[in-house]
């Protein structure tokens, strides 16, 4: 926030100063109650005499009209200062929360895939939603603390100027009373950290409830899972309740303790120190103003402690995103002109055994290839490396002879189409799902309908009531499996890609739909560089080349017919599927 907090602090000092000066005019006003036509003598008001003597220096007599007008003027100016402070707080708070959210989104956009798979989805969702909101509340509490602290210091200074002994006793008493609440503050901070952990876990369980809803519902285990979630809610509410009790204790105890201190100090000041009544009254007025600021400050501080866990969690979350950002070069990628080459590529997660071992292959432009093999043989990991999601632990990948480590990987990935087993469908219109929220210009509409035609969606679109504006529902709930997959194909074609990746794109479909989708895909052969991962070997009969994987290595390669004739491993896979 830099200079913004300084501006807020200075503004708060002005509020306290103007309020204090307005209150100071009550003493001459009290003197005028007995005779409204009298002229106030600045002397005889203790340390306040220095302030009142300013009027004499300016040649202004302190009569009733002057005192009332001066008092009114100070409070008008105070009102303007309060408006400025409130306005600045609103502006700065909006700036702060927008900055936090934008920084989170930017860091998430740069977050590496490898970092993502090692992260807790619940932590990510909670940080981007609930924690951001709690951090914003924490910032409001923080600005309250700064503002009230400045007000308290201002009132304390004015009280000291009015009656140093009285003010000093009050400050000592306030300090001692604050020690009583130290333990409560510490407990609140501990509970805040517990609350953050519980919220993170709860968010993770909620995500799983949504993702696995069909299974939970079909097996009648949703009530059991719901009961489990209810227990988590009760734990969270129990923590919130404890924090609320601590806050209530502090709120209820503050005023009696403070008034007790005031009563004791007044007694000491009058009976022992023989203080001047007018100075004590003014100091008491300043103290009561300061007391309000102190109470607000303590409440804000306690609430701020309740958000500390969220702030620490958000700080840790942002550091995690930034330290695991995607590593990328600076060179811009345009098109695949010749080929993609992988030389002696190996990959492992952390220090575990290699998932891929010394993979060497070449994929020519507009060639269609397939990766086959048992689950866990390394097919998807290699696809993730080719797409730039993972970086080889050893070896290198080159595109047209250029090492991908030197490329701005995002410019390469923008030329990639990715179709997975589970279609990615957003809760939006067909147009936005295909175009990814592109503006509905004449050019984009033309590209949209071209992609729709290529994906064999024309009839479906014509039969839809809203045409391209038809809402598809959450995760495409209103669509069939084939329609979802065709929409994802249309999306990748709309992007005008060079490289089309198909990760078991049809394995979740029935045979007839799979056959129809496969025909759509095969029509694209020769127009794009295509890499397919397939378990159903009937879907790769027409690719240019097939690579057979086993335990992280390529054991055979060739056309479908060549492998059927020469590869023992491939023949074994064919026999299992009775193709």
C-alpha cells in the first residue's frame, strides 16, 4: 500500500486534532453559562490558556458568539476530515482487494502443472475465494487499527497538554489493563490458524462431493458423506464459537475496567495532586475520546488476529504459486514447419524412479501418431512433456531444431489443441464454450460456424432452441457424451492449432458415438500434427505411426500393420482386446 497508508495516517491525525480543538471550546463555553455577555479570560484554564491566548493575539474577544462559531467551525472541519478518511479507506480497500485478486490470478496463470499436481485443490479454492475475503476483512481491521492508533495518540497528546499528571496516570492504567487481555489475544491467534486449516480441508471435501456426486448418489453413500461434512462444519463452528466467546469477554470487560481506572485516577488527581478542575475536565474529555478510539482499536486488533491465519495462509499460497511458476524462455513460437524431436528424454517426479527413460522420437509436421501401452507405462507423461506441461529431467525437446527451453512456452501452447477423455465443458453458451469468450464479431462467427461444421455439430446447433446462445449447464449436464466431445473438438479447431493431442478422447463413449467421433477426427488427418493416446486399438488403425510403451520406454514402433506382424507386445495387446 506504500504511501496510501501514510496519507490515511495523516488524515486520521487531522480528525483527532480538529475534534480535540472543538472539545477544548467547551471549557470557555461552561464559563459563559453563568453570564452569556461576559468575556472569557484565557488565563486560569491551565495549559489550555496557550490555545485560548491565540484569540487575544488575533485581537478577537472570546464572547459567546465567538466560542460557539469557533466550536461549530472545528466540528464542520472535522466532519469534512472524517469524510476524506472514510472515502480514502473505501478507495484503498477496493484497490487492496483488487490487487490481491489480480496478483492471485496472475500467479495462478503462471503456476506450473507440476506444481499444481502436487498441490491440494481445497487449499487453492479456499485461498482464491474464502481466504481472499478474510484477508480483505483483515486489511479493514488493519486500517482501523492505524486510524484509531493515530486518534488515540492525538487525544493522548492533547490530554497531556491539558493535564500532564492526570493523562500520565490514565495512560499507565490503560497499559496495565491491556496486559490483562494479552492471553486472550494469543488464544485468538491460535484459533485463527486452526480455522484456516479446517476451512482448507472443508473446501477440499466439498470439491470431491461435487466431482464424485454421481457415484455418491448412485451408491446411496451421499447421506454418509453429508454426515461426514456436517461433522467438519461443526468443528469449524466450534472454533468460530470459541473466537466469539473470547471477543465477547474482551468487549464486556473493557468498559468496567476502564471506568474503574478513571475513577481511581480522578480521586488521586483531586485529593492528592490538587489538580486544576478545568484542566482535569478537558483532559477527561480527551481521555473519553481516546477511550473510544482505544476500545475500537482493541476490537479491531482482536478481529485482526482472527484473520492472521488467513493472511499467513494467503502469503504462503502466493509464495508457493510464484516459486513453482512455469519456467519459460523468451523466443516466440509461430508454427511447426518441419518436426518435433525428442532426444534421450527421461522424466521423474522428485527423486522417485524414472517414469520415462531415454525416449527418442521424431514427429513430422501433419503426421498422425499414437502411443499405446499398459496404464502407467509413461504415455500420458510423454504427452505432458510434448505439450509443455512438464520439463524433461534429462534430454531435450526441439521444435524445428529450436530447444523448447528457449521458447516462451505459452506461445507454443496457444497452438495446441487438447481433447481429453473427460470433456472440458463450461457452464455457459455453446458459442462461449467453443470460442472461449471471444467477442461475437463477424470474423469470429465465421470461424465458429466453420469449427461447428468440422466437428459435425451443425444439425445439433440448428435443433437447439437458442442456437449458439444455448446454455449447456454445469459441466454440460444437458448434453450427451458425444455432443460434449464434439464441442471440445470444435473449440480446438476454432483456435487454429498446429498440434492436436487426443488423450483417450473417445474411450468414455459408446461404440456408435465413438465411431462417429472417430470419423470426425480422421477427417482432420493430414491437416494437423496429431498425437493420440488410445486404449481401444481399433481407433488408431489409420494413424501414420504407432509407438508401443512398456515401463517408461518405447519397445516397438511402426504402422498398425507392421506392428501387427512384427511386434510381440502389440500382438498381445490386440489379443486382449480381441480386435
